[in-house]
C-alpha cells in the first residue's frame, strides 16, 4: 500500500510537470522573440548582429561535423579541459557584468523605484502609502537602507553592484549543490550559468526578483548537504538550522520564493512511503524536520518583530493589500498587473473593503469567462508567464527612467542599444536570450525517463512556480526569476540523460 502511494505520487509529479512544461516549451519555441528581421509583434526587429550570430553558429556546427581535426580541437577545449575552460568563460561573464553595470546603471521605475525613493524621503505621503499597501517590500527596503548606511552610498550604481554580487552568489551556491549531487557535472553547471550571467541584464534592477536568488539557491544547497552530504550526522544539525533560517529570510524578501522549500517537504514526505524507507529513515526525517523548524520559528519571530517595530518609516499596515486581491488581478487582462484594481486598493477605506472588492471582481471575472473560457485564459496565461526569456525586460511601467532612445555614440551607447526600449539592437538581445531559453528547456524536456529524487524535487519546485503564477498575479515572465535556480540545476542534472535520449531519437529517425 505504501509503495503504491509513492508510485502514484511520483507519477503525478512527473505527469503534471510535463503537462505544464510542454506548454512552456511550445510557447518558448513559438515566441515572437525568435522572429528574424522586422518584428511587428514586439516592435523590435533583429539586425546584422543576429545574422552574424546565426552564421557563426551554423559555421561552427558544419565544421564540427565535417572536419575531424576541428571537432577534436573543440572536444579538447570544451570537454577534455572542461573544468578550466568553463571557469575561464565564467570569469569572462563576471568581467562582462562589471563592465555592463559600470556603463549602464540608470534609474529604474515600478517597485524598484519605490525602494530607491525610500532611501531619500520617508515622509512623502505617496511613498508611505505605497509601503502601507505593500508591506511585503518593507524587509528589502530596510535591508537596502542598512546597506546604504554602512557603505555611505544610495546611488543606483551601488545597488546595481550589490545586485550583481547577489546574482553571482546564487550561481556559486548552485555550484555547491552540483558538487554535492554529482561533482563530475560541475563544468556543465558552470557553462550553463556563465551563459545565463552573460544574458541577464536584471543585475541593474535592484529588486526582490534578483535579491532573493542567493537565498533560494542557498536553502537548496543546504538541502543537498543534508540529503547527499557524506559526513557525520552531527554536522548536519547546524546545516538543518541554517536551512530553516534561510527559508525564513527568503520568505521575507519574496514570500513566493519558498515554493522550493514546500517542494522539499512534499518530496521528503512522499519518499517516506517508499518501500525501502525503513523506520530509521522515517525517524531521521522527522528529527531533521524538527531541527529545521527550530531554525525557522525564532528567526521568523525575531525578524517579524524587528520589521513591525521599525522606526525608519511610519506606515499603516492595516492598509496592506490582501492576498485575494492578487488572485482577482490574476484573472484580469493578460493575468498581470491591473491598474484599476491597484487604484481601488488605495481608494477603499479599510482592509475589509479591500477583501470585499477583490472577492466581487474575482467572482465577476470567473462568471464572465465560464469554465471553458477560464481554461483558455489559463492556457494563454501560461504563455505570458513563462515563454519570454528576457523575463519581461522593459515591459514594466516606467522600467528605465530617462530617455528610452539611447545614443549610439561611445561604448556605453552601443551597450544601451541592446537593452533600452528604443534601442536599435533590443531585438538582437531578445533573440539570443530566447535561443538560450529554448536550449535550456530542451535539456530539461528530454530527460523524461529520469525519476531520481533530486529531479522530482526540482520538477515539483517548477510546478509550484507555474501554479503560483497561474493563480496569482502573473502575466509576464519576470516572476520566473525567483525559480531560476531550479531550472538551472534541473538542466545540469538532466544533461546526460537528455543527450542520450536525443541521440536515440535521431538514430531512430535515420
């Protein structure tokens, strides 16, 4: 009976994952970001840069399969010397990040702008109103204020540098997870992460999406140490405590980022029903869960007390937007931000009125759609949530402050043309990043025969992210950033099996 429950649960995770993931894979492949030349959908077409990129890739592929000496040379550089080469490429990625940040660090709008505004003015009625409605952003606001005090800087450049460091820390913690799971896959992990860092301009957006990444990667790393680490049982106790603390810190920076921890708990619970799981293993699981909770409870209490009693900005937390507001917003328009709903949250007199209004519009929207219409809406919303590898770059309101039409003069001008709204090469950026996204998803997709615990855990994390965005406010792929560690780790551990599966498919076709 126990084993049947385990098999059912394991299959359910796998089938649900592939149902949702197949949609994402399809939407990514058919994304308008991959249109060459003029692009009437995105408004930013590709240029000669993309043409040269495609020509170089095709030339390398043809030479690889045509000239044995060239193929051997590439294997020597990228396979036989993979560890050295991968870290050299990673080093180049970090150098590029530094150059990018030093040359491009504009003011950012939307919520990131509200965080920065709080560094300068804590008495402005609009700023106080924002944090009263959105108290979930108070922790990162206080953290940024503390960093500004310590380092005597409130500039965008300073916070962009901090964001870059945090993103790179996330990659480092992911490397730690791979070292524990399968150290032979470290070079592959470095290759994948280096390409991600090359194509991740979100390092100039100091907001929760990027700032929570190292915490998500860290608690996954602690889990890997607990489950796969081969060292004395006693050493795992402080790791379990740290895991609990990290989850709580992650929650305060971005509540939805603890989806990965929920997946950990569910997978560990499921594996208790596996036939091989004896009483000793069950006892160990319960002990470590208790230790993790011991780490979580005081961390939450102390942090929450500090936030509730902060003196930096006077706010009215009774005005906090209720969760149902984001569910109602999630079934409007494209499933994303709804300015009318947000304005109503500021207009209505109290929290109960906020809840009543949100329930009302939610019921109205669901009734208007009907069951079939709602399913069609979710289908489209999954595309909006996951297809775009730029992670909704410059799609938020007032994303980059200042002139959105950059000059082409100088080195920084040429860089800005790749990331500014009216930059001549924005389409090139979207194309290249989309190719990377499709490749990453393909690596994950073809690993369908793999049912290892770590694979199922990462699949369940991604499922949780997908479902969260389908239920709550989504509508753009920026919210996927917090789940990137799961995507990157899953691609790394999937590579070998996926490559074998692709070779089998090609041999079968031929």
